[in-house]
């Protein structure tokens, strides 16, 4: 029978995506491993490979469609001898996905089900998906629901043997005739406390009636940023530690290194030193190299440092794994590559997921200092401001001028307490003010 191609989950957190572009058309022959589409998630546009082989019989989701739920049928492959006339296109919208999934699993119950289901569906609609006493949905194929309704069986009393525990035809046929329980009046539900929120979109628009404005539609990335950072700010107990860092020794050392590295085409940035300083500090203060995991803390061995990269419409935080083990030139090359591909939205999920600590550097934009929001499950993030000339009191008590960079470390108090956070920030400062130590 025709094989459905489903909207893939390209990352552990992906729930829906945009079918950005089809790389095949109806009638094309594809083999396993062939690229067939480009899928846009909230973070990246990724190429999608075919798993099965066959002829593209029908494209169910049009190019450019947004909000396509994971596991929604997006196209159908035909095998030899099959015709496009055999394809049921009722699953061409995300809303129809559960029914399409049920039909697919019903067809897998055996030849008789596969042949009977389409004919029966055209004659009598399947009963609505039932629910258990606790309100959870009972998963059953349309044919199984129809037979159960005819026999007066309670699906809640039947154990399913189909995929993911779905109740299929044979389960209903073999079930002991247990009459369906009479529906009981549900007690009045207690209204749940509404989460605090701002005025509705319509209410806001009404405030500005008569004023000229442009309505900007939110894309998947902006929606995700809004949801996750709102959750992070509301649920993570942030506290903030601030330090000034004198950069003159680092700037002089960087200049010397860049002269020596010029024949190799390497040019180190201040940010490269910051990444290395954070990575080594996490090794020096290992209790701070941790992430929050709901009911426990995971202490990491390697220093996997995430770095925020601004892109059009949002940001990425690619992760440089094992940063403590890499040279400054290796970190510089990797960071440039990740940043370039982040701006093109070509990063793979494993390249921007994970890490235990992040860096957000707005110093290059002229920002003196700011407070960043912890990106869960990270334990902290270092907000880096610009280096500016300031009067400082030297070690001998004399007033002098130094290049000073202000940093603020936002910390998840569930993972890192005040004194531990202070130790981590001191280690970062020491590394940056004594840069040659980082090469030892």
C-alpha cells in the first residue's frame, strides 16, 4: 500500500515546522537517502532525506506551509503497481493527522483491515476518538472503534496490541463482551488559575486605532524565543554577580600573538580569549560546571561553552564542546565557522544544544554592561560589555588609565550558590587579566 512520508522531528524539542521547499515533485522516483525537502524549524533550515524508496505519488503539504505538526503526513510514496488514485488525501492538514495516523496503523493490522477500512470509511464515519475515565485519550484504529461501537464494548477495558498500544481490530474481536459503562455526569470543573499575561492582541491593536503601524508576523524562531525566555525568567531564580576586568595585558598579548599567527591567516578576537577563560574557569571550579535537570543537578566533566550569535530575527547559541582542551586558534576557527552557519541557519541541532554555561557579548555593539537571561538548562551566562578607557587606582596607589571591561554573570541559584558563583567569576577574571596562564 502507499507509504506516507511524515513531518520529521529534527530536534528533541521540535513540535512543528515549516515545509520550506520541496526538492522533488510528483512522479519523481526516490531512493532511501535522497534529499526530498527542506524543513525549517524554529532554529534552522535542514534537508530531509527519504527513508523508503518509491515514486512520489502525491504531495500533501504545499511548499511554504507553516505550523505543520510533527508526524503529519506530508507526501505519499507509491510502490510498483500502485496508483495515485489509491491515496487518501484526508490527512493533508495538520488537524487530520491523528485520523491519518490511526488509518495507517489500522492498515498495518492485516490485509483484511487494509482492504476494508477505506470502503467502510466512505460508508460510515468512525466514532469520535474516545477518552478514558481520567480524561486521557484512548488510542484505537477507526475500524476498531467502529466494531466496538457496534458491539457495545468499552474501549477503556481493552488492552491494545498495536503500535504504541493502539487498540486494533483483533483486540476488539477477541475482547470479552463488557458493556460500555453509562456516561456519568462530570463534576463541575474548578476553573484553573489563569497564568498572568498581558492584554490580548486584539486589545492592544484597539489601543492604537487611528494610528499607523505595521503588523509583523512572528516566525517560529521569535515565538520560541518569546516562550522559552519568558519561562526562563519566570521559573529560574536568577542572581547577578558583577566585576570589572582590566584588559591591557590581554590586548597586548593578543597583539603579539596575532603578529605571530598572521602567516597562518589566524586573527584572534577578545571573544576567543573570553571563551577560553570561561572554559578553564569551569575546570578550576568544577562544582559550577553543572546543569539543572528538574529533580537533580548534572555535573559535567568537559567545558562545553555556548556563545550567543545574533542573526536576523533572533539568535543562536552554538556550543563549542571541550573548549578547555582546544587552543585559542582552534576555538577561533570553530567559532567563526559556527557563527557563519548560524547566520545562514545551517546549524544542525547537536551544534546548538547542550553546554553548561553561555557567553553573550554585546561589547562590540558599544554596550557598557547588561544583564542576560540564563538559557536553561545552563547554570549561568556571562554578559560581556565593551572595553573602555577608565581612570583606575594602580597597585602602587597611583591614579592611572586602564582599559576596563564590565561583565555580569547571571546565575541559576538552584545550581550555583553565591560563594560558588563568586569563585567562578574570580577564576574567569584571573584568566583574562593574566592571559599567558591560559596557555600553560
